[in-house]
C-alpha cells in the first residue's frame, strides 16, 4: 500500500437477511462474454460520509439487490450467481492527501482508490463480486471507490444498487429491483422475433488471438488514460454547428463522440476507414422495465469512411440510434452464432468492439443515470469518474462532469497519441468550440492533466 493511503478498518458487509433457499441467477450469453471483466468507478465527496451509516445502508441495499453479495459458480458450463449473502469487503482508509490531490489519481493505472474485483478468479467461486473502499481525505472529504463483476450487470444495474444504498443511508424509499433467474430465457421472451442477423462477436485466428492477448498483457505500459472536460456552453455550440452542417438535429452524445474521434484521427494522421462501436441500453431501446438487473446491452457497429467529417459521423450515429431495433439489434444472431460454434468454444470469442489492431473506437455513454443524485446523507458528489484499472486502447466513456455540469470524456489511447493530444495542438483541436467567457468548475483544476 502506498504511503499516501493507510488502511484503518476492514469488514465484510452482508445483507440484513438472505433468502432460503438461495436465489440462483443463470448468467446469459452477454454476461458470460463479460465474465472476465470488472468495472471500477470512484465518487468524490467534499463532505465526510458516516462510515457506520454507509455500512448499515449497504447491508440493507444488498438484501434488495443480493446478486452483488453473492458468489459465482459454473453449472453445465454456464456461469451462475448464487445469492448466498457471502458479503462484500468494505475497507476504510485514511488518505494522507486532500480531496483535490486524490481526484488527480483517478486515471493512474492500478489506482488504489478502488480495489478491483478479481473477475476471472471470481468465476471459480469464493471471491467477492463487489468491493468498496471508503477513503477519508486530509481535508475532510470522502472518496468512495467501488468495483463490481461485469457478469452481475451493466452500468444500469450498478446504479440500481447505488440508488438502493443511498436511499437506505437516508431512510428513503429504494428503487424497484427485478432479479431474473434465467437471463437468456428472459431475453427470449422479450426480444423481437427477428434481428439484424449479424453477431456481435467473432472467433479470431491464432495469429490475431495472440496479438489481442499481447494487447491486454502490455496495456498498462503501452496506453494512457486521458480525460477531457467539455462545458455545457461549449457542447451546445458544438451541437448547433454540427447539426447545421449535417442538416438534422444531433444530440450532445452524438457530437461529442464524433468530435473526439475526429480530433484523434487528425492528430494521428489516420487516413483509413475505421469502425465505431457504441453500447446501447436495451431497457431504453426496447421499453423494458428499468428494474431488471443484468447486462441488457446491445451494440451499434458502424463503419466510418476514411474521409468522414465529425458531423457526418455524428449523423451516422444518430441514424443508428434511431434505427437501432431494425438495423443493429443482434442478440438472437449472437445466440444462433453460439449454437453453430458450440458453447465449449465461447472462450475463443472476442467482441467486435475489441479490435485494437484496426483502431476500432468504443464509446460508452454513462450520462442520464443520475450519478450525481447519489448523496449518502452528505450531498452530491463533486466528481465521478471511471477508474483506470485495465487500460485497453481505443475505449472511451462519457459521463456528466464536475458537480453535474458539462461532460467528462475519458479515453484510453496508445501512449504516443495521448502525448500528442495533451500538447497545445491537441487541446486546440478538442476545444475549438470553447469561448473566452467559458469558465470551468473549480474542481476541474484538481484533476491531473485534465484537458
């Protein structure tokens, strides 16, 4: 453990009650494809959260959302989550730095602000599927680092847990939560009978598989995580300009994705056609209940021509979102592909979105989840960010920015390109819609190397 971080207390938080017999969740295909991955995020509060209330509230939340307190096993080759109440490790640290200094560490590879779930090992059972680190900073702030096993669910599922937790701390009504016992069977009931027919994963040949494994192995050394803040006024100018050029109304998400991608390609001297992958929350796209847990994710896969301008890419993305169900939904195609391939070969598959050799860009929009509404009895966070634990290149996330203003764009890039982006010419490309009168939130100055 680093000198700036000192462990004060460790405990295991279990649900206040555990159902008998234990609820068992049979993971679906999407969960299985993500079962070697953990997702880690960090919330920063400028007030002291009560550690005892946090632990007591988490125990209540875990009763409502018990998958996070369970353990994994494999039955007939399929991962399962047993909601046995084994619990969640909650560690409390003294952080010998200010909140601002701690915020500057969020993009450091292997940051100790969070304890990443050991996802691959957890598949064998016995290891937690959620970890929590609470850090009390030298100036009285609180760092709340949380990591969860991706097989449990997507960002939407995680936020259901966090909303239940915050509500329990404050004595408010928790959100509705629906646990599906067999996730593939549930999807079979709710999906349209036909989809686009193109599976979202593939089996690489031996040479490419070795290259992909190498990308993962060297990711910490080879890549850098860069964060960019776009203010509300800056984004609105960008949206208006690109909408006018495209001849249609575009969303902030459309234009920010296309704008950053265009800046990267220009800086990199990249004149090739490239792919773009954008995950889609199926609850919104298909009108499914917001209470359902799991990886209810589809994906948009676009081919962007070599000479595409940002407004053209943004318009492509807007059209794809509008036509998602007819043109991009592919979960039945995934199942059909697996039936032909055989489940025993599933570990050979990789998602289409992971294609660093061809610089395929993946963009996840985490906006509109209400992350700054999570107060835990102490007011909203001043900053929320993904944590850089496995920095795979060409992967990005967007979420609301400091104190729920603007947008924070986090992107992992090869080290050399990240260096170019941080130079004046990179900043100028990124912020060409910035005006002199635009002001950044005070907290933005604290994040190390924020662009």
